[in-house]
């Protein structure tokens, strides 16, 4: 749902690069390989984190229960 803060394998912080990665791929039209190279992500374990991530946060937000004590 949300990109993990660190790579599961090597522990390198990667979450701060997610928005720039999405911008490079979706808005600038670069291939994922070019975007990862530009961001300096060279380890295959970290690259896997970006390539296999599915961002479901926006799709799951409508189904979250309202907080207790708040009225609509």
C-alpha cells in the first residue's frame, strides 16, 4: 500500500525516492530502468522494491471506517 521506508533485504532507505520515481516514469515518460539509474538505485534488491510495488492507498481510502467520535 505505502512504499516501505527501507529495502527489505539491505535496509537502505528508499521511501524518499518514491515520488521522484513516479514523476520520472509517469510524467516524464522515462522507462523504469532509466528512472532507477537516474535516482542512483543500483542494487537489485532496492530496484525490486520499486518495480514490484503496487500503490493501493488511493483505492483503499474510501473503505476506511470513520474515526470514533467524528460525525459525517
